[in-house]
C-alpha cells in the first residue's frame, strides 16, 4: 500500500474471504477514484471489483460487515452515489448502494460507531440527537431495513464513539458522556437490550476523558 489512500483512513473491517474494507476521507486509492470507501485485496492492492468511484460525499468513520457480506458504513456523509443517505448506508458486496436499506432520513449528525446484533438489528453511536426525526441521544438501534427500532430508547448526555455487543445482548458504549439516563457514568457504560442503563455495571468513577475504542474479552 505504498501508493494507498490520498487522505486519512478512519475505519477498517476484514471480510470472511480476507479482503479488507477501508473507510475514511480519501477520494483515491493507488491513484484510482474511490470516494471514502474502498476494498483491498489481502496484499494491499485495490480490489477493482468493488466500485465506489461514486461513493460517499463526506467521510466514512465506521464500518461493519453483515453475515451476508453487505457492508454498513457510517460517518459525516449525506449521500452515497448521488442518493440521499443521512450518515449511514448499506452497500452491496460490489460497492453499489443497497436501496432496500433506507436512511434517507437518518441521523442528524455524525455516526462514529456501528455494531450488528445477532438478530440483524444495527446499533449506531455518534453525535446525533435524532434519527428519522425522532429523538435519540447519541445512540440508536435500527431495524435491518434502516428504520428506527422504537423499542430501543437512549439517554446519553454526550457523544458516543465506540460500541460493542456482549454475547448476552447487552451493549457497551464509550465516548464523551458523563451521565446516562441521568445517572453518572464516566465515559463508559453498559446498557440492557432495550437501551436502559444496566446498573450492575458501575462506571460512576470511570475514565476522566473520552473513550474511543472498546473490545470484549472472552471472559
């Protein structure tokens, strides 16, 4: 990748076949137009079968690959391939827009993190305060078609940068927040599957500055 992207890479995800999806601010990779997302072969060369030459109109900050090979992207963009998609979109495995996922009225500010539940629902975190015109404080859950899952509510008081889903369906969030649902949680918290605070996880005296990444160990 000595001739890689012409601007920053913000997110990386690896497909089951070993190919590598990257998202960021770049508009070319190895001199070829790729608008803020690209797929690489395992040797770092551009996978030209993935065409994002007309991709996102602004940066991609988050990536997640579904079990069917479709790719979720989140970031600052408001369109993909000229079609309105408000800061989250789903792509087919060839880089084209999956029009069955409708986020034309999506998040009202940046999406920083995406995690896919075992049931196919999609959890997103960022700096948004609404999704599809409905109040959601920095975290939301979507149905597999991009619509808002109204059974999941959220009450963070500041931005979310990182998400991870436990095997039991509980959700760990990290970011800039210091309260969740009015309860002190210092930049990391655990939520129940309906978005309510899991009070058994006590981070009331937690991190003293932002949390940007999370990973769950096997234990």
